[in-house]
C-alpha cells in the first residue's frame, strides 16, 4: 500500500517537473523570439506621416517595422496620428523638417510637403523652404545613419506638359514665376538635391514621381478635386469646376500608390528613379464630377468657375518603367476606388 503511494507521488513529481520544464521552455523561447524580432525590426522615419498618403504608408509599415512619424501637422490630421498610436511600433514626433534634427534610422521616406494647390499656395515661401531645407536636413540624416532615403516627387514637376503621356525623360514645362512654382520648382530642386547627395556622398536614394492619388483619409477641407466633389455631392451642394472641365487627370487609388512607393524603396541598389507612379486611366474633370454625382445618387448640379492659373490641361503618366523595373501596375478600378472613398466620407 505504502509502496503504491510512493510510486504515485514519484510519478506526480516526475510529470509536474516535466510540465514546469515545458512551460519554462515555451516562456524562454517566446521571450527570445520577441526580443530578436524587436531588434531585427527596421527603424523607419516617415516625414509627413500624418498626412493623407503618409498615414496609409505608416499603417502598412508598422506591421513589421518601428516607425517614427515626423510631422508639423500643417496639413496633416491629428486623428490619423491618434489612430496609428494604438500600435506599439508607432512613434509620433511633432517637428518641422525645415529645422535640423537627428533620428537613428535605417530608412527615410520624405512625404512632408503640402500637396493640395490651396494649401501649398497659402504660404508659398514656406512650401519652398520645406522642399529645400527639409530635403537637405533629411538627406543629412540619411548620410549620418547610412540610411536609404525615398523622395515623394510629383507629376507637377512636368508643369503643363507638352508631351503626352509624360515619361521620366521629359523635362517639363513649368512656369517658373507662376503661383504653382513654389510647389513645382520646390519639388524639382528637391530631386536635384537627392541626386547631388547620391553623386557626392553616395547616399542611397529612391525618387518616385507620384501622379494624382485619392482615397479614404483625405481631409474634407483639403481642396483636392476628388474629396471636394465627394463632400459636396454627399451634401447635395454644387460641384464647382475650374474651367470647362475638359482638363484631364489620371487618378490612382492610394493602396496602389503605396505599393509602388514600397516596391521602389525595396528595389535593387542601382534603381534610383525617378520613376512615375500613377494611373493611366485618363479622365476629364467633367467626367469625374458626373460619375461622383451618379455614384452618390446626389441632387448636386455642376457649376463652372474661371480656369485656375497654370492648371495643367492634360495629365497622364507613362508607367512603362514602373511596370518593367518594379513589376508595378495599378489594380483598383476608378469605380471601386471612388466607391471606397465615398463610403469613407459617408462615415465621417
Ligand atoms: N496626393 C497626391 O496626389 C500626390 C501627388 C504627387 C505627389 N504627392 C506628394 O506626396 C506627399 C504626401 O502628399 P499628401 O497627399 O499626403 O499630402 P498631405 O498634405 O496630406 O501630407 C503632407 C504632410 O506633410 C506634413 N508637412 C508639411 N510640411 C511639413 C514640414 N515642414 N515639416 C514636417 N511636416 C510637414 C503635413 O502636415 C502633412 O501631414 C507630398 O510630398 C506630395 O507632394 C502627393
């Protein structure tokens, strides 16, 4: 009887020890893997991360990386930051990139610059300073950290293009002294700075020329055509077109633009850009207005204002380079993208 009891206790102790041992093993294994995962995560600085495209980019990057979002919130949205701050991989630093600073990082995305004509023309000298001093400061951080750096350039560097569609070799037709020059010329000098830092200091650069991008999380008061039309149509207010509406744009859904940006950042070391990222589905502004009225079942009427100074007549990228080098193609149809954007604006 006593013998049986002793055996039972021994067996209990034996299995209990194994149980403890397995638990201890799992605990140590998990802690070490978490620690290794954490130290292996890339540290990425996203300048302009609180803005429309920046928000979507940060949201994607925080899945596997530590993201430092640097933004002065001049056109960015604090609610975007609050949404991202739920994730432990996201850090927000309120800062103007025109001032020198440093952050230890492996990669830098520069998206800091107002992108809507209303916003960048409001304080044109500040727009130029952001593009010139801001780019220099970020390039210096890249130099210090030996980090790779991406520049969000724009189709606006082609100005009112005389070549159609616009390929990367076309040097553009910008009115140097016009009201849009603070943005167009600012972005052109930023591109020059990136290539000069690459040539003189061997900085690893990636330059994308982004064409009109739209989607959820655009600001309601942004002043850009897609958000303007949707917000007005949902309130049955007039849709105002500058000019006769025959000017064209090619609208790319934000998820597709983000994929292109990340593909370029992760491309081979000899690929510097510039590379066009945008939709080739060219439409007139009048078509867009009618489409949005139809898709929102709106009672809005279309009105025509004066044509805005230097507003490009035609805009369509040649994306052969992005197709070939990055294997990138837009996936979202205009109809699907507009539908998702309408749903977003209905909710807010
Ligand atoms: N959205 C488009 O269709 C489009 C097209 C071509 C290029 N781009 C480029 O992509 C980038 C992002 O565009 P977006 O549509 O998200 O614009 P956005 O205005 O929504 O975002 C820009 C962000 O930069 C921040 N910012 C501006 N100046 C700053 C400064 N000095 N210091 C720190 N932060 C500053 C703003 O607060 C904002 O959060 C811009 O550089 C823009 O030129 C956008």
